[in-house]
C-alpha cells in the first residue's frame, strides 16, 4: 500500500471514543504486520469522554457562579470560582481524574522499535492516531483560552468585592446590583464558551476526517517504519522508536501513558539519552516549521535547539529551504518535555492557504494534504536518521 493509500484510509472521522477509531488502530496494526514491521502494544485506560465531561463541568460551574453572585451567596461564589481552575489544572495539567473517570475504555499505543547496541542516542518519533471535531478551531480556541487568567481572577475577586460592599457599603445601591449582575452574566457566558470548546462537538454534524491533524503524520511514520524495516534506511548512530499515540486529542493521554511507563525519570539513569521529534499538522502546504514552545496552562517548555538545527539541516538538504520557527503548541511533546526529554514538534505552516485555522472541522480533509510535502517530510526524517548527530 502506498503512503497516499495509507493516509487516505486513516483520514476518516475517528475520535478516540468511536468504533471508527478502533478500526483505524486495527488497520494500522494490519498494515504494519503485512509489511513485516514488528511492533508492540501499550494497553491503557482511556478517559474516552474527557473533553465532554470536563467541558460540561466547567460550563455548569460557570452558571452556578453566576447564580451565586446574583443571589449574594458570596462565600459560596468564591469557592465555586476557585473550583473551576482546580478542576482544569488537575485534569489538564496533572492528569488527575476529578470528573473524567466517569467514562473509560481500553486503548493502545503502537510502539515500533529499531534498537542498535552501539547507539549514541534514541530518536523517538511520534504522531497521534485519533482525530477531533470541535466547535472552534485551534486559532478560535486560543482567543478563548487566553482569557482564562482574567476570568479566574475576576470570578474570585468579584464576589469578594461585592460582598464587602454589601457588608460595609450601600446594600441597596442600584449601581452595585447592576454591576454585580452584569459581572455574573459575563462570567457565565465566558465559562459556557470555554466549556463549549470542549463539548461543542455534539452540535457539529460534519465531523473532521483529521487528514492533516494527524493522519498524514501517522502515514509518514508508518512509511518510515517500512523503510527502516526493509533496510532502505539505515541509522547512523541512533536507536529508533516510533510511537503512534491514542488520545492526543483527549488531553495528550496516550503520550502521558507512554512517558509514565517508559520514561518516568526522563533521561536519568539511561544508557543512551532519548530525544523526541513529534509530528503534528505535518503534510499540508507551506514550509516546514517547528513549535518554539509547548505547554497547556501553567508551564510552557522550550523546544530543543540542537534537534531543531539537525532537522533544519536535513530539511534544507531535501527541500532547499530553511525551516521556520513557528508558533507555540499544545501536543504530545509536552509530556516528554515535562520529564526533561529534549523534544520538538514539527509541522507545515499551511501558507499559502488557511494556515493553522480550520482544523477540528470538515475542512481538514484529503484536499488539504500537500503530497509533495508529505514525501519531503519523510525524506527529511530519513536524512536525519542517516546522519551522525
């Protein structure tokens, strides 16, 4: 099966909770096996409806906060306002199930290994199997997420201030009542919008095939595995591991489980150091770029400049162009970076075209794929592997 045929088979709506996702994982395993590519499976429990459950929880807490402020239940309002970031941070930053435990299903990461006894390092290549449909795309969602600190602070301070005014000021002031009600409604609307960025997909009828996010990257790494397995590509001085993760679109759960099992202490006490090259949004139009930083809410990590330089030289060799420094990202690389693993995420800019907009929607279909860039990215990775670091 050609790389075009492989990607076309993967590029169907395949959210992690769906039967289509399970069929896609089965297809990948069968395709690898039919090409004599050996792999192992990492089983784990996937919180299959995390986005829906967390989104609904935050929206309901926002509405409750509004009601409590209007009802002048200021102490309860402050506690509710604090509970919102606590849920978000525990769920999305520390992978602690506060509400998402309600929905769980078995899932697997697919791990393909090409070790060599004299390796100077382990190059880990990763891409995620699942797709996602959402009410807002990456760029629209960013506008909402950027206001989280403001909404959290306002939600905590507003009931404190209005409570103090009620206790020590004019209790029946019309201006205070209006300001209190307006603030409460603004907070409710904001947290509802925030929640809908998670659960709003239930209102979208045209689901995303996830062609660029991230079927093309998975296809590239599958082809890379075939080429290494067949002897077409030979590693200069690196062991190669390819990880196809499940649940990236569900708060990076697949990568989190991989790192927790195989790299719990980062590179400490390892005979050879590991490095990660994550592919996310690779294979659309535009130049190859690397994400300068990766993170969720609390902490953002810088990409490894040494890896960026190596990939840049490989990209230059096969394309004749310099790789660009791109935007910040939230993707599987975060889990590796948090353990101190030198990491980078690479992607194509989508320019000319829609850039990084239009993902998580039906616009992310096969017509968005630039097949020349798919093959150039594959050749870049192979050039990287065959070059000494």
